[in-house]
C-alpha cells in the first residue's frame, strides 16, 4: 500500500489497479470483522441465546445503516464525475453537504429504530424463544444509539477513495477494528457486561471510523476533498440518492433475505438453525466485502474517466474488473471449502450446530463463484451515474432472486434447499448483469 500516489486520472494497468483498490478491499474486510469479533466473544463467553438474539436483530440494524452507504457511494459517484469535469470547488461543496446530511439522517434513523425496536424484534422472532427476542432488543438498543457513527463509517469508505486517500481510510478502519476487539475483551470478559458490552464495543469502533475522517477533512490536507461551504441543491442530492440506490437496495435486500432465511431455519431447525446461518454469514460477509471493496475502490476511477469522457479507460477498467472477479470467484470458493471445518469449530458451541454449520458452508460456498460479477457490475453503473441499471442489478441479485429461491427450494429439498438458494440466485443475477453490460455497450462505449 506504499509507493507513489496514484491519481484517478491515470491509465490503470492491472498492477496499478490492484494497488489502488487494495486499501479499499482491506478496509471493507476489516469493517465486516466488527460483527465477527462480537460473534466470537458472544458465542464463547455469553452463550447461544445471546448469539441467536444478535443475529436475529442484525438485519434491522443493517437496513437503517444502509442509508449511509447509499449516500456515500451515490455522492462519491457525483463527486468523482465533477472532479473529472475539472470543477474541484463544486465537488468539495457536494462532499460537505453530503457529510452533513448523513450525520443528520443517522440521528433521525437511530431514533426511529429505537422506537420500532421491540415490535420489530418480536416480529422477527415469531418462532424464537422469549429469551432470544429479549437478547435481540438489548443488543439492538445499544447498537442503534451509534447509528450516526455507522452511517458515517459506511459513507467515508467511499469518500476516502474518491479523495485518493484509501490508505488512510484503511488505517482508520484497522484502528477502529482493533479498538472494537479490545473493548469486547474489556467489557465482556472483565466488566461482565455480556451482550451490552459487545454492542458498546462495536459502537466505540464505529465512532472512531466515523469521527476521524471528519477531523481529517476539516484540517488542511493534500487530498482531493476538503470541507467547504455546503452546496448541492435538491436535484443533485436526489441524483446522488439515485446513484447510490443500488447499494441501499443491496443492503436492504440482504437484511430482508436474512430475515427470510432465519424464518425458514427457525421452522426447519429452531434456534440452532439461526446460529448456523449467522456463522455462515460471517464468512460470506468477509468474502462479499472482498468483491465490494474492489468495486468500491474502482468506482471513483470509473466515475472520473466517465466525467472526462475517456471511453478507452472505461473499457480497460471493465475488462480488468471482469478478469479479477473471475479469478477471485475460483479462489474464494476453494478457500471457503477448505475453511468449513475450522470455521465451524470456532463458533459452534454444540455438536448439532457444528454439523449443521459445516454442511451448510460446503453447500453454500458455490455462491462465491459468480458473486463478484454482479457486485462489480452494480458499482460500475453507479460510477457511470446510472442508478436505474445499477439498482436493477442489485435488486434482482439480492432481493428478487434470493427471496424466490429461499422460499421455493426448501419446499423441495428442506434444509439443503436453504443452503442451495443463494447459489441459484447468483446464477440468475450473473445472467442479468451480463445482459445489461451488453445492452449498454453502445451508450457508454466501454
């Protein structure tokens, strides 16, 4: 991650593209480590009921926090395009306005989440035990108090890349992750705060990741972005929302699909099914964030060259992106198969959960073969400021196809059908992504 600073305006060889996007990949992976660290401490030191409650309410938190990711990715696309057009002052005005809006919305949605927390937890835990529902409410309350930090953290993942400061963003994320783990140990093992301690540790890490970039951009710096007088207007704000709609839809869809998976698993395997799915999602989230981190890092480059009308570089980025997604698909699938046994042993607290998790990982890992193409495709069209196509890819991949398969396949194959559903959905989403790239080739000349 060291070396000569790479500018968005350059021609990107494969080596240069990997160097530029690597900090974003590691940053995205470290972000996913927050929930995994909580899971390790909760499953080992607090118990199965608390672990099930954490996984039960987590999708609700993700739905609310996704607003920050939408405004971060959509705002970054607008800012990168404006930088490519040569208007840095206007780009900084957009950036400043987006950060203020994200912080304000974080407060508003955190309060809304707290108001709805109990009825939502009871709805999600219809087939769960009362203790599991109460654990979900406890973890959710503390987590929702940190919603402004979560939204800012999500958005700065994109803004840091656009500012050509992805390495700094990576370092901030690592520091936040280390702090999260340290507070998990302190709050849970020393203070014995149990589930409250896990949630408080996560909020502390998110606070670092959300506040540190604000301090940086408030001071004199050598990045492309700095806080200036906010200026964006309703039209451009709505445009940024539309640009980032795919990321919002993707996260909301993930939450809805998680709810459906939990519902099916509660019906077929009880609380142990929810625990097994939560463990599998820890691995899946890390692997997804590898694809997402690369796409996050590449998107500002695409947006810049789109603004500069450099069609040759758009074609170059598309080709290299597809090649990397294909290679990663094979590698990550093999890694998932190899880690099935040790990963299940880390989290499982009973033989039943261990066996269910191990089998689930073996079957579910087929999802990683094609996942990257749709993730990259959605981010690519977001960077082209085409929120409609980006949203269509994201919505079909993460909601329509996944909901359909997780509702249908368990009727045919029971518990095995739950694990197969995601792979079937990714195959369909790959077809949709390739169709959009083919249909839009003349418009964008990539």
